C-alpha cells in the first residue's frame, strides 16, 4: 500500500498564480488552493496540511497574520512565505514568526518544488529524532541521564526509589560524572517538580559570601549594604536546594547548615528571628567526606545528616559500554547547538573513544565530541576530527601512545611543558605531512596560533615534506 502524497496549501489572492503553482506541483503533492485568509484557515482546520505557501499580501489581509494563526493550530503546517516585495526585513520577520523559508516573486517553480521537498525532509528528520530520543529515554535513561551499564542501572534504581521521599541525598563521584544532572533528576521525580531547584556551587564562594548566599542577610549587616537579601534556603522554600562541592564549606557554615537541616529553620546574617523553611537538601562532592571527618575538617554529625542516602556515580572509564549511547546523544545535541548537520562517528573514531580513560569523565567526552562536530567536513566524524590526544587509542592516564611518533610519558618522568608542546606539535606535523593548516586543525588551534608556537619553539625551519598532492604534481 502506497503512502499518501504530502499535502500542500497554496494561498494567493491572484488566481493565475495559485493555479499555476497547483499545476506545477500536483504531480508530486496533494495540492489545495485558497484565495483568502478565511478560506485558508477553514482548509487548515478541516485537513492535515503538511506545507503552506502563502503570499505576503492577500487582498488587504496579511500573510504574516495567517502564518501566526496557522502555527497555533494543533498540527501546524510548515509555512513558506511568498512575496513580490522581497527584502531582508521581510525575510527576517517571516523567519522570526515561525516561517520555514522565504521566496520572492516571480517564482522559479523548480526552486519552489525543491524547497517544499527539503522542508518535508527536515520535518521527517525532526520527527524521527524526537521519536528516537523518546525511545532512548524510555529504555536507557532516567530524566535525561543515559546509560545501559550495570553501574548506571543501579544509579537509576536508587534515584527512582529515593526521589519521592524527603531524605537528604549525598551524591559522590569524580568531577564531570554528572552529579548535578542526578540532583535534577531526583528533584524532577520528587513530589516537588513544579517548585524551584536552587543550586549553589559552594567552592566558588568565599565563606562570608557563601553564608549570605545560603541564609541571606538583614539590611546593614555589611558595610555599605543598605538592602535585605533573601538567601537560597528561602528561595528554595517548598522545593529542593542542591549544594555542590559540599566538602569545601567552612566550620561556621557547617554549624548553621546542621541546624537548618535538623530544625528546618534558618536565621539571616545579622538577624535573630528564626525563619521556617520547607527545603529538601541534596549535596554533592568529589571528595572523600568521611576522610575529611577523620581529619577533623568536616563535622561528623553533619556528615550523617547529609548522608541519609549516599549515591556514588561511577567514572566513565568504569562504564565504557555507555560511551556509544552517550556519544550519539551528544552528537545530535551539539550538531543543533552549532548549526551543523548531524554526522555519525566513524568506526575508528568510536574505537578511540572506547580506548581512552576519560579523566574528565562525561564533561570531557562532550567537549571532545563538540570538537569533532565543529571540525568535520566529511559525511562521518573521523579520528582526525577529534582532539589529538585521542589518536591511536591514547588513554591519557595510563601512558599508551598517542601515535607512532609520540608517547605520553608516565607521571614520574621529568618532562617540561615546552618539551610536551614540542612533541605534540611535531607529531601533528608528521601525521599531516607538515601541512600546517591540517596540523593546526588536528591540535585544535588556529593556524595563526600554531605559527606563533612554531616560532616560540624554534620549529619554523622545519622542512616541509611533499604531500600526496605535491607528489602527484611531480609525477605529472
């Protein structure tokens, strides 16, 4: 059974124009025509229209207004503006208001047909991506946290079990493992998803500033401060407060935090009036809090208050089976963010990702993939498009080779930054046949920066070996 043809609605008050378009398009599409806004809206409400081409001026009416109304429908069509009054301002306004594209009269019928097909293909891809995302989220994620490994299945189970409760949760894990993402998942799955999730990065603030941020302060508490400040506890009232890097707070704040957790009350700096708050607290740290307790740097009673439930996130090197799934999700997200067409990884590039130990964890993986998205001009993202340190299975943390000409030495070796830079640049030049543009791309540098580095490291006199292109010229 053949699938129905896509439907196209042509809206133009000139009968000659709309009939000409209908005749041109009806071999490939199921074409409807309308001569006014009212007629067009009636057709849009009665039938499912895939694409609408509308003139800007419709016998005293506005095609812009028609687009606005069409896009508010439950199943809005793809809208393309036609106008004999082509200008940049009109085009920008049409796109801003939701039009897919913009064409000027007199129309090139072949171009209009190509534009419609491209618009339909784009919508199909959007639907496929949305469905794929739903399938992935249903099967392999909790609130956007992806993973199929046993370690992540354990995390998902704990998140789903603890989320509906009021228990404080301590999330442990190395930097870049996604602790804040887990905190957000717990909040979303709790009974408080419509209320605020307030986040504080404790290590980023000096102790006196952090105290004011958390608990607020009364007017005149600080020199020159003429206004009362509401703290994060009060802002999170009825919701969730996420305290990241909790191991970095000082002794005074630990005392106040202990009271806030135990009594559900706070006092602003410079104030004496207890303020009742209803806040669920989630904390995270990349440090060993129990070790800090034993060293006398963290209160034992506060530790137990925070660690009602402890959830430990595995580093990426211990869940490498999740890398293909994470890479796919990141590539689609990063392609959209960087206005790039989605391109999959080559087998060689994926093997490099699987071989690397990822000391920066998921954050580092995302950065490496963004490098690939930005640098790739091929149908697939290859190894050469990824950062240099991923070449030939480099693992960064265990001393494997970056390529045949460069070995990452162990941490016990005395190797200066200048020597490391020299070796990396030399390796990149060797891999690219001394093509400086390609070497700069491989290193993630601009060509100008590479030129400056070559001068600083006295590598400018390096003789450029003939490239394959040069060899071809010589043979010819």
